[in-house]
C-alpha cells in the first residue's frame, strides 16, 4: 500500500469547448477503383491517383460511355453515363464524393477527330 498521495495535473486551455466530440466515423474515401470508356483508350492508363485523362476517337464516333467502380461503397459518383460528342475537344468530369462530403474530380478530355470532308 502506498502512503503517499497521487498528484497529477489537468491542463486547462484557453477557449476549450465545454463538450468533447468524437471523430467522425464517416468514410473520407473518394477514389475510383476503375474508370473505363467504351470507345478509344484512356491515356494514361487508369490509376486512382491520376485525375486527368485523354481519349482520342474517330469522327464517326458520335457518343462515348464513361463507366467505372468506386473504391468505397459509401461514396457517390456523378458523371458516369453516355455523352454525345462534338468534333474537337469534349471535357467530361466524373466527381466522386466521399461520405464526409470531400470531392475528387476525374477529368477526361475526349478528342473527336475532325471530319475529313470538312
């Protein structure tokens, strides 16, 4: 048995909140695990950390479909679907929003070759 009392210090800081808040249990993950186009090829090849891609298609291709998979089932994706292409450059953005609301944009520049008859 100890005969000496325990002495300890509780720090008090200026402007401390009156209540404590636990860290959020929501997922911050906002990555895609895959990204594909049905016409042409992504350049560079897909990497979840790479945010800018290029695709070149022939003039006969009038539409392109963008699809993929999200890394976290709790995140939301906006931008998958079919897009009508104009001649020249077309910019498509796929936005992944984590459960915590943090967004990540994958940008795909689709270049539709100009009509040879023009």
